[in-house]
C-alpha cells in the first residue's frame, strides 16, 4: 500500500470556496444558533487525476442533528445488478451475501426474493458501537477500521459477496476503509462497489456535485485506477445513466498478484486534470451568468423562490452566492417546513406559497427526475404567469 499512500502528497489546489455552511444544519425559528461554516477547498491529485476535498469538515459537525433526515440513492438498476451477482462464477443459493449499510437493504431484499437467504448487514449499534440514532454513513466510516472489520467478520462470518453502495466517497481515510472492507470477504469472493459518477457534473460545470459529505469525486478512470492500485481485479464495470448523476458500479476480486505496479496512463491523467480545471472555470463563469439572469428576472417578473430544501439547493445558493436574491425555499416535508436553511437564513415554507401573487419565478433544486412532477402539480402557478427553472446546467 506504500505506493498508493505516496500518491496523496501529489496534490494541486483547484479552487478555494472559502467558508461554507454544513448543509444539513436547519435552524428553528428565532434560533440564535449560528450555522457552523468551514473552509471548503477542492484539490486534484496530479498523479492520478482524482478530485477530492482539501480538509474535510469535522465529522462531529457533519453528523445530522435530526433523525428524520434520509438518504435516497438511485435504484432503478438494482434488478439488473442483482441478476449479475447471482450469475457470478461460484455463487450459489448457499453463498453468503454481506452489506455495509441501510443503503444496501433493498439489494438484500431482492436477493432474498430470489432465494439467496444467507445474508447479513452491518448493524451500527451492535457491530460498530454507534448508539446515536442521528448518525449516518458519515459516522459509520470512521468506526470501520481493520480491527473492527475483523471482529465483525469473526462474529458474522466472511462473505462471498459484500455490497458497498454509495459510501466510499464519504471515507475520510480512503485506504483504511478499503482495507477494512476487504477483510470481510472470503478468498476468491467479490466486493460490489457503487458510487456517484462525477464525470457529467464536471463536464457541465454543475456546482451541486460538491458536497461536504463527499470527500472524493470519482470518474470511471479514477475509480478503476484506485481499484487496480488497491490490489483488485475488475470483474464488471459500468456507469449507469441517471438524470442527476450516473452511478458507477464495480464488481471486483482480490488480485492474487497484489497491487498493480503499472504506472497510470499519463495522457488520461492529464485529461482528468484538464476536465477538473475546466469544471472550476465553468463554475466561475456560470456564477456571473446566473446572478445577472436572476437579477433581471426578479426585476421583470417578481420574487424568486427555490423548490427543494436539500443539499443540492444549499450548494447552488452558497457556492454561486445567490441566497440574497431568493425570497424563500419551498419544501413540503413537514419536518422542514417553518425551519430555516443553513444559507441566508431563508425560511422553508410549503408549496402553497406558490399561490402568493408576488412569487413569479421558482427555481427547481430537487432531483431532475422529480422536477416534472412538481411542475404538473402546480400548473396554476404557470397559468398565473409563474415560471419554473431548473438549477442544473443541463436543464438551462
């Protein structure tokens, strides 16, 4: 692993966004508590092309304060993924499937429906000693070190297939996390990695891909490279298309020859670095264009709101510095209504606010696959002269 760790020193700063808020820190009305903010810097590894945060936010600050906050990952591809898993060499109905977090429950459920019932999933309290009900994958990764993984393996048994969906990008110590995961797999067994594919966001200049809970920002090339340098051979690899961001899926086995000593493709690394730098340039250009556009819309039409009180909207408003142009944030989640956003102190209200005659522009800050549903539900807003505009560049 020495060769891998040496790569960490070859970093170059891409952009310093300055102080940014913790995006899950909603505040109560009349609260005097200040939303904590920390330096957010984006860097690129010049040996691998992997983009990552400079200094991650303190783990204790990132941990959610509310137990109703949830995570939604894309699942339309899971039937096909499960079919691939059941057809892997040496996998039978007697094979043991393991899983990392609640994000894998729907995959285990599909396997059980097909008769693959020898399954287990890490329990945060029993296996990791985490009793805080608000703790999420941002906390799990800090507890899953190699010794803890060995304990879990001894207690539950090594697996033939270990499913790890949408968590490796959260790892504060990437290589320790990978080593802990591999400890729980039988010799010749498989690890199923799934994570966000950031290539499209980088190409389009989409600022919402940047989130303090994601430490690493992978593309197909940078993730394949990490796996090979970590000593895995890749059995299956694909990028599944989705409206917001594609999902990278890799099924791997331990490489009997050990970690790859092959040098990275210099041309491809240069391409990754160029794409990362172009991404930053597009962000600054879009920042200017968006501000001018919204100022004009506000003057010509009326008040502007944004629909969706999640981290996508926070990133958009904070990184693009637009919160001063927004009247309110709309979200029909009863747990969020009447609270205030972590950026700009913006009040969160229900969608009935669209009937307010002065609101004429509604930015859509929720997953693109759900935007048409919002528009369909609020045809009267459009009929009365209101307009919906997506915050995502591909939707402009």
